[in-house]
């Protein structure tokens, strides 16, 4: 089985990449054997309302205008540095799909990336872990 280097990028580093994304990190990202995890851009607040419906963005905490701009900066970082992006996966949360859309234009939903921390979604935990494997 092919081994992947896993790089976890904290979005805040990407917002000001001139300060944080040194040439070494960019070179690492240019290699073809990376899986890069990016958390969604700014979506003010915490958690989601109890009535959350993954099919209705109005029931979720969403990106604000600053979060949209942050997402675009992420995409620009990858383009400017010629970092190849083969596939982009997103959870089913609207703020995550929107981050992927504004940053990379196209993406696929991968429900194994969904949060299972809230009681409403905890029953999916084992299925999601198996799907990630």
C-alpha cells in the first residue's frame, strides 16, 4: 500500500502565506504524494443549531464574506505556487463545501469527513472511520 505523507495545514498559516509558507513548505506541497487537510474558512460562531439539516445551508453556520475571501486566498496560494491539486474532498457541511468551491472550484463530497462530535451525528462515527481507511 502506498504511503502518504500527511501534512496538516492550519488555515491561518495560509492567510498570510508570505510570512508562514516558506519555500521548503511549498516544495513539500509540490510533491505528488501529499494529502493536505484544510479546515473550513471563517464561519463565525461555534457548532451548529440543534435543527441542523445538512441539505439546508440556512440551518448551518456558514462562511461570512471574510471566510469567502480566505477561501479564495487558499486557492490563489496553490495556483501562485504551482501546487498541483488532483482531487478535493469536502464534508457535507455547507461551510466546508463553500471553502472547497471558492478555493478550488470543483470538489467531491466525502461523508467520511463529516463531523461526528455532536450527538446528532455520533452514530455515524464507526462507518466514517471505516470509510476513511
